[in-house]
C-alpha cells in the first residue's frame, strides 16, 4: 500500500502542514494580546471567509480598487470581529462549549477526509450493491376535466354536473387534447406528463393518486373525487416503478460511489486515531 493512501498518515501529514502554516503566519506578526495588526493578507482572508468564496486574485483586485471609506469600514469590521474573538477566549467562553466542540470535531473529520477525490471506484459494483437507490417511481401521463365543489351549491349538484360532462365526453369521443375545452378552472395543471404518484398526490390528494393508477388507459373515467372536486380522467400512458439501468444513472452512480469511498476513508482514519486512546467506561454509581 502506498504511504499516502494510508488514512492516518494522510491525516497526520495534513495536520502537520496546517500547523506549519499557522506557525508561520501567526508568529510573523509578533502580536501581543492587546495589539491587532491589520494587513493586506488578513483583510483578504477576512473577505474570503465572509463571502464564503475563495478567490484570492479576485479579492485582491477588489481590495485594490476599493474606495477609501469602504476600505476603512472593512478594517473596522475586521477589528470588531478580532476584538470580540479575543475577548471570548480571554473569558474562557470556548471552554465546555458543545457547539465549539462540534466545530473542532468537524475540522478533524475534514482533515481525516482528505482533499482528493478517490480515483479508483468500481461504479458497476456499487450500482449492483445499491440498486434500490436508483428506483424510478411509477408515473402517469393524463389529462382531466374538473368540476369544483366550491362552484356549486351542494356536492350532489357538482356530481350531477360531472356526470353530465362524463356522458358528453363519451358521446363526442373527446380526445386528450380536446379536454382543454371542457371543465372548470383547476388550481394546478390541466395536463400531467410522466408525473410520479407522489407528485400527483401533492396536487390531488393520496386517495386520488391511488385510484388514478388503477384506471384503464385511453378512455374517460367516471368522476374521481379529490379534496377539490370531481375529475374526469383520461390516462394516455402509465409506467410501472423500475430500477434505472446503469447507463441512465452512470454519472450519479460515480458521484455516489466516490462519496461512499470518501466516507469509508474518513471512518478508517478516525478508527485508527481512536485506536491510539485507551477508553475507560465507568457507568456504575
């Protein structure tokens, strides 16, 4: 095994490099606890962390061309943050703080994770082992003619209107596209193309979606009730749930496989680090 593929060694090397960088930058200013040095490098770092965008060249240009009043405002913001940070440390606010503890843990996890993406992953094997992650849900393409409960004095009156419309659609052999000329305005869509049962349920309710997937194709259904009213439905196409073929999701599979490999590499490094400690469990009162 290559030395740099060993998680613990990888982690230690990264930690040592960060320590060296910190010592070089922190020691060079020789600042006392009551002295705050504001220089170009510190302002550039401050700007990048504030914006969560790390492009030193771009921020260097921004700082170079920044108006004097805005630059002074930026300095004041940096000094304010640095002052409050030092005051918090002086007051010991970082001690026994679970949020800070978690942030430090996250930083170590980040170091253990490494900065390079795993180059050797077996996408085909990962796909076979995780086929359930690539399910394509059942879907339907349909149109509907809507009769709203709110537009009629009673629900029975709405049902009479829907029944008459159903007979008219059958008698006139109204097609899928012809449905646009019939019915009342619906809050969402008239036509639904390759929509999943979950999506349909979000617009019509679960009971409607369940019944929709039992209706015959290419014919008008009798009125189907939803929370909003009654729907005369024609389904032109319906697809059963299936597992996507590898070629359909190859890009997603590679990403997922790389992420899984990185998680495993992180956990392996953490296991090795944890193995350096003696754990004593004392649960008895």
